[in-house]
């Protein structure tokens, strides 16, 4: 992975000093709360319901074992011994003291980590596919360009005070795993006529107004990505709405202008900077790409005999391999998901002890490197098949081997009302209640692939819109309710789910999910996944079952009247 | 009074901004003598008149006023003030970048309005060279550290047109 040089390190250290000074001036009253707010947000520091919340960046999801150990020690020393991985390659601490944050940043800086622009109305952390560089279906490794983009976004002087936050995702695979259709800018790496470049998608986003992005340029040679992004950002910075925070994302501007008119403005802007100094040089690409070379793979046979033997005889090992390992470019290697979705634990949460265990596993089995996925799991990207059984046992001992990746209980879930000020409703207890209901592994495997995503409010940090089953916390007369959507999906055919009907009380949610699953099981053809059945039979059978015997709409109003 | 910082030191300010009182319009407002910073609308309405009676001319741009409107006039201005009604309104950064980089404006470029310490580094980068620091903000703090927060920068901008990757050893 990318290694900082003296300059990269200097900038991060200068950032720590800057923030230390800002905190001191704020405490001394020289900076007002309003003046301090964007400064602390651009260092990942929120002031929340119970305590501040602090968000650390894991740029494009990559970190090494030393960094993971630092996260563990920071979580122990300055927090309550755990952290939460979000859907955007960040680690959140829920209980730090504001006064400690400069010290935490200093600790992080020692291992080339930071919290730069993890919040606020600025260019945020770049996200990508957790299997970048190793995926069997990869066309081009996105990481060198992700790093080049990271550097470009870092302290960009013109775009530090945008109308709203700005998120970029980049993907280099046939199957998009980076939700690129729902980012402010989504980039698809591809090859055209022997040239590497991007399809540039703009104006996607989840949140309050979920919109699928639109293509502004079918093909942009990679050298131009910085100048082109600058053109997009400049148009947005100048013309994006600033009168209403809910209408300030670039998606609203793109919708208002129409994608063609927007693209015209971008192209006109770009004409001035195209081929200018910010055009990426081959030398720079090579310098950065050299950090992402393949590790020293052994030449192995595609199938390890002992491994094949164990798979045959140990069902629980087989289950884990089935769900939590993934095809790899190099023969005899796989990528492994260490699940942070153990039943009964807040999805994405990890204790300091687990962080240390994970760091050890990375050192032992995966060249000392780790990834964070947007599904809030940890990935060991380069594991020998022959090591899987040992790895599995150690992961199990650390509570990191729940074989539910891609299954119903591998839920994506935001922190919700337990921690987040913006929440309408709690999300973690809903996830845990559903996990408790579906605690039978055979049943889970029988149900098969299904994404269940939960957000505590329409900000959609839990990506509920693109869950096959999406759950959204809503506020109904001060009570917590949940709206359910079906049929959403990520990937190349990314689509928003459809609302099934009126929302449900928290206690009803396991039953509701149960009924949805039953409809699927009763209707599925052989080999149909949930989504296939849903696409074939539509939403009505689900709707009918879920609301069977329930008064709603007019009938419910009448009932209330009568009561 | 806002304290002006220019060439990295406190400076006195000879300029005043023409404010339109209630009922006055750009077309009818009296043009005062002296070093005056004219709002864009007044400049556009009264250009010939202003040029005939003022040797030193200043222009004020609001965040939503496009620099393109004065792209052909820049030689007239000794100072262009870009207003930041709120420091979180970042449009003025693009205004400055365009003035310097695209239209090659070389006169004084002044940040006015809600100008605080912690934005000075970015303001300098995009091409501002004078700053009317918000009233109550200590110029000493600004001068001590704010312009040197970072020793280098990744991106190309006005103060360093070559991105770091073209300069990296
Ligand atoms: S979706 Fe809402 S409740 Fe959940 S973390 Fe995001 S802002 Fe908070």
C-alpha cells in the first residue's frame, strides 16, 4: 500500500498542530462555536448526543497492521475500548473528549493516519472496492488513482467550503462494489481502444433525495481526472445551492440544469485546464502505482489438497469458506472477510482486542495489510488457501468468523439513535432483533443471498435505499417507526428500493422481515435469490402478507376515530 | 473597523466601499471622490462616468456575481474586493482563482467580510493578497502562523501553479 514520504508526513503533522491550536483558541473563547464548527468537522469531530464523535479516515479502505494497532490503542486510551466502522471507510469513536482529539490525531499521525475532511462540507474520503488489486473480475486496480485523488482532495484550497459534502467513489471491476452510482462523483475505470480511463458519473446520492447518478462523460483518459474533477467542483462550488442545506448537494444542481447542460458547463470549464499542469504525469502514476504492486505471492496450485479435504469434512468450516472467502487473481489465494456482524453486536463495531487480533492475523496470513469494506467488515486480501483453516479458528476465537457475509444477518447498519444526533430512530436494536430471530445458520443459508440495510434517518448512512430489504427509521409523532423498502440493490444495476407501505413499530420488525422472507421462500423457483424472486413476482405479494389483517390507511383512521 | 493585512503586515486602508442607501440605485447614486470600491452593479451601469472621474478604481464582487461580467474590464481596477458574507460560503475562492488564473488579474485582490484567521492559508493559495480581517480578530495571530499553516500543498493553485507531483524529488 501507499507509503508516506517526508512531505506527506509533514502535511499530516502540520494538520495536527493546526488543529491543536484551533482547539486551544476555541477553549480560550477566541474562536466562537460557529467559527470552530467547520474546522472541527473537517477533522472528523462532531458534538453528539452523549459525547463527541470522532471519525478517522481509512483512505479507500486500506490500512496496515501497525495502523490497526494504533487504532486499537487509541480506542483503549481515549475511548471505551471499541470503535465503529462506517459504510465509507471510516472508523468512528463514540466517546472521546474534545480536548483529547489533538493528542489522538498526533498518535494517528505517527502511523500516517488522520481525520482530514472526514466530515464537513468538503471533499470527503475516497472510497472503493474492498477487493481492489486482488479481485478476479478486476479490469484495472483503482488504488493508485484513488491515492492520487486523495492527495488532490487534501486541503484543496478552492473547495474547502462547498455548498455541501462531496463524496467520490472509484471502481475498477466488472461488478461495481463501490456504490458508484450513488456518489457525488462515481468513477468507473475501463479500457477503451487500448487506453485506460474513466466513465464519469455525477449527481448520484442516497440521503433525503435519493438519485441515481448520470454519466457526464463516457470516457475520460486517466491523465485528466484531476483537471476534470476540478471543473466539476468549480461548477458546483459556484452554482450549487447554498440557500437550503437539503437542496445543496450536487445532485440537485445536476437535476435542475439537466445532465446535458451540466456536462456542457463542465466541459467549457475543463477546456481551460485540460492539459495544464494538473494533468497527471506518467511518472507520478508510476511512482504511486509502485506502492500497490502485488505482494510476493508463492506459486501455488489452484486447489490445496489439505484444504479440499477439510472442506469436505467440516461443515462449519465449509460454511465459513462459502460465505466469507472470495475469488482471488492469484492461484491458491483467496480474500477473506472477517465479519463484524456477529449476532447481538452492533454491526460494524469492533473492540480494541479484536483490532489487535485482526492486526496479528494480517501479519500472519496476509502480508500485514487489511481493508475495510463498505459493508462494514474487515478484509484480509491475500490469504493462502492452505492457511484458511488456521485463520478460521483464530478468527472464530476472536468473534470474527460469523459466516453471514451476504446473508440476511450480515446487516449494514448505521449507529442510529443510540449515538447519532440526527437519528429519527434507533437502528442497532432493530439489527440485533432481526439477528436474534434468524439465529439458525441452516435457515440463513437456505434463505441465501440477501442484503438488509438499516439507517436511523433519511441521511441514509446505512444505505437502506440499496438494500434488498431496506429499513429506515422515521419519526411519527415522536415515536420511533420504521419504513421498509424492497428491491433496492447496489452494483451495476444499482436501484432504489420501493416503499412497501406504512411504517412499523420497532417490535414488529422481526415479524415483518419474517413475513417477507416467507413470501420469498414460498414463491422462489430453484436457484432464485431473493432479488430474482422479487423481480419476478413484484412487491404486491409481499405487501399483502405484511399488512394482512392490519388496518391501515383509511381503515386505521376510522379505527382511531372509533376508539 | 476591519484591520487590513497586506503583504503579510498590517496596513492602513485608503479605500472605502460605496454603499447604496435605501432608495438609491446604481444608475442614480452619487459617485464619491477618493479611493472608492464600487459594487459591480454600479460599475456596470456607470463605467464611462467612473473612468472619467476616477484614476484609482476598486470593484466589489459578491459571491453570486460572476467574474465573467468584468473579464474585459480588469485593467481598470487597482483593487478587487471579494466579499465573504459568511466564511462558510466558499464561492469567493473560485472567484479569486478565476480572476488570477484565467483572467490574469494582477492588481490587489482583497478578501472582505467574514474573514477569519483559519481561512487565510486557503485564501492566500487561491490568489488573495490582502485581507480585511473581521473586526475583533487579532492581526498578530493571523500574521504569526496563519499563512504558513502548511509548508507545501498537493494541488496546483494560484500561489503555486505546479502541483506537488511535478515538483516532487
Ligand atoms: S443515517 Fe441518520 S441516524 Fe444513521 S448515522 Fe446517518 S445521520 Fe445518523
